[in-house]
C-alpha cells in the first residue's frame, strides 16, 4: 500500500516523513493553495530527501509550467487535479514519458466515476478525492466510502479526501485502494505537518494491514 503525504512545504518535515516510511510526498504547485510551494523550494526539499516518490500536484497548469517544475524539482510523478482533458493527459504523457501520470477525480456523485474508463488508457494511476464547491483539494472532506465498494478500475488508485489517523482503518476495512493520500488530516495548519499525527497514521495503516493478512 502506497502512503502519500501531500502538501509538504518544509524541508525538515519532508525528510522526517520520508524517513518515517511514507512512500510518496506531494508538493502543491497550485498558486491559489495555502500549501503552494515554488519550484525552487521543491528543488531544495527534494535534494535533501532519501529515495522516495515525489509528485507535483497541478490544476489546469500549462505544459511549460509542468515541464519546468518536473525538471527543477526532479519529480517522479505529475498529479493533475483540475479539469484536464483526456487530450491534455495524452500530451503530458507524450512529453514526459518517464513520469508517473496521476489523474485526480473529485467525486460529487457516482456518475463522476464514469470518467475513469475514458481516462484509463492515458494515465498510470487515479486518485479519488472528495468534491468541494470552492476548493480543489486539501479540504478534509471524506468520500462516501460505502458507495465505492464496487469500484475496480483498470489502473492502480489512491483514496484521498479527509483521511486521518483515526478513520483510515475504517476506510481500509471497506475499500482496498492501492494507495492512500492525506493532507489536512496530518497537519496543524495548512502546509505545516504534524509529525505525531503522521506517526499515528503509519501505525494505524500497519495495524490495519496486519489485521487483513
Ligand atoms: O491540498 C491543497 O491545498 C490542494 C490545492 C489544490 C489542488 C489540490 C490540492 N491537494 C491535493 C491532494 O492531493 C490532497 O492531498 C487531497 O485533496 C486530500 O486532502 P485532505 O482531504 O486534506 O486529506
């Protein structure tokens, strides 16, 4: 199970979380977000990290912005979190063939899951996040996990949206995603991660995995 901690802004916290056992760190490249980090900051953070996957989170960004950030920040993955079309996903994939391409879908109702089939041939991984009318991500809102129990995409997927150390076991008892993604559930304020909560989260996931063996 991949564990992605998203919205890192501080080098020492990123190093600590990578060392604690997270498998992916996410950097928000959306300027409107309180968790936004400039490409130069991503570069500084990434240079200090042990080996770990590094995703840049973009929303309706230009190809140039994505290319430059990937190069400077040595990103291993690009998460498209806006209204990017299938054609745009194809362009990103062709331009950056060695980078994992993740399409985030914000799920308002079950009909939104229909998009998965159409995007699947053009992306590597999906991320399901909760819908919020004003904010694209990092909202702390959960999905209705029960309604996702029949969700079996032909690509690996991350469950996101409102996961916390105290509810992740319940989510994983209902669903079997390939990864989980957390932001606000392990922070004290936007972009400022709480290492105690991260440790609790990793513990809760480990416990859940042991129970399901
Ligand atoms: O986190 C943000 O501020 C953000 C802003 C704009 C686009 C995407 C954003 N986050 C994307 C993520 O992958 C978050 O981890 C995801 O939305 C889950 O957040 P949370 O509900 O706080 O765990």
